[in-house]
C-alpha cells in the first residue's frame, strides 16, 4: 500500500512531474492571455480590407464633391 502512494508524490508541485505540469501550464496560460487580450487590440487589417476602406473614402469624397460643385461665378 505504501508503494502505490509513492507514485503520487511525483505529481505534487514539489515533485518532478508536478513541477513541469505547473510550468507548462503557466507558459500556456501566459500565451493565451497574450493572444486574447493584446493581439485583439492591434489594427491588423488585411490587404482587401485596407483597399475596401480606401475605395469607400474615395467614393465618399466624390459624393461630397457632387453636393458642392465648383461653378464659375
């Protein structure tokens, strides 16, 4: 009975396997925190999205120019 509980000691935080499980868990948690909270705040638009926004601004400028034409007075 005593020998079967000796294997559980390896899984404790002071044991060899337990330490590595905790260490890998902390690294994984840190990476997930970085990707979830910091990477979402970056303005990382795709090429198509930047092109679409540029075309929308140009179309908006043309529409505004139609509203206020420069006539000869």
